[in-house]
C-alpha cells in the first residue's frame, strides 16, 4: 500500500503552521516544513519559521537545515526530505507536510528521481559561458538537434530551461523529454490527503499579510538582515531573494528607508500569495477550508479531522 501523508497548503499568512501542529497533535504526527526559504539557518523572522512556542512540542523537520550561502533546488530538497518522511512513517507516525511552495510539495508527494545534471556544475558553467559569448540561438539549435520536442516546447527567452535541457543531455546521454516521459507514468510515492487554507474574501488575506509584515519588523527583521551581512553572506546568494530580505538589505545599505521597505514587502507578499493560490488551484485533490473575517482553527481542525478520517487516516 502507498503510505498516507497529509499536506497542508495555502498562501502566506493563512495559518498553515497552526493547523499543521493541531493535526500532528491529534493524529500522532510530525511536521515537515516544505518551504524554499525556511530551510536556511538564521532566517527565522523573515520566513515566518515556527518558533518553539508555535511548535508546541511537535517535532518539526527541514527547518534551518541549510547554510544561507547554499543554493537548494527542488531536486535537492526532495533528496533530503523523502528520507525524513520515510523515517516518520517507519516510526508509526503521520507525516504532516506544511508549506506554501506548491512545486516542492508536489515533488515530495511524487517522490520521483529528477533528471541528472548538477546546476552550478562544470557542464552548466561551460553552457553559461557560451550563452554569454554567443547568445541563446546556437544553444537552442544544439538542443533542437538532440531533443527537438524540448526545443519546440521551450520559448527562446527561457534560457534557464534551455541550459537545463542541454545540461541533462550532456551529463546523462538521455534527453530531458525522455526522462520526463519515463517518470510521468510512475505512481506517486505517497498517498497524500491535501488540505488547503484560503480566505473567502481576498481583502481579508491582504490585511492579515500586512499585519504579519508589521510584526516581522517589530520582531527584528532589520537586525536579522544585518546579522546575515555580518556573517559574510554573499550578495548573490539565493537566500537574499526571499521576500523581506531583499528589501531590507537596501535599508542596511542606506538606499531605502524602513518605511519604503515595509511598503515594498507588503506589496511583494500580497503578490506572492496570489501566485501561490494560482498554483494550488491547479491541484484538484485539495480540500479547501475557507476563512471568513477571522481564522477559526477549532472549526478548521474539526473539518480537517472529518476529511482525514474519511480518507482512512486514523
């Protein structure tokens, strides 16, 4: 039998952390964070990583497991997270995956091997150098010779995926189209019960996001950014792209005021929440729980329990 897990998804600030903990306590579970920025150490405030009080004694995994200077892909995350999920299952506990990074959640549930090719490796560097010298046209033509389907599918402006497709072929001798065809028909690694949180009125979500940003600033987001700078985190590190850090880096540099940064973070957070919802709406397996003006966690726990029990989770 495919092992059952629970996925709690939704946009930023919708209450995923709280519901995940409540479900873990009710169903003897442990939480696995599926967040592309909570993996980094020293970035607790800006990523809204759960505090010890919020964890409420429930074991949490995949939080603060990476150095901020590292670049993690979805493939790297899956390689690290799947053994954690399997260990929770082996101990007779229920894995509760909590996160707003929809692509990463789906990748863990599928548990598939990703095509070979190491981003940032020697082959990628060679391709990047050629791109800078010659432009994308010769690279796209090379891809057309070995993988015409991928070349047809990819837009000429999508340089990242064109390089990725060539990287996979050069390193493995197999096209990315062939790899995707082989993996598409494999059954998922886990039988996931999906729960989604969202607001009935989008304005209520925006107001909550704004309040959360204000709390992050009060909690010391500026100081957290300065601490990362003092630790020598390179300016080109992926971690700086996290919403909140990029904007407050300008405050630390003296090129923006705190008020300007706060306004920008609120705007970017609202835009990100919209993108998260767009992605998650593609997943027809999600059981949506809608908040009204305020978030009623007792009601959400009751509804989630009914959904999980109906799906055979006990």
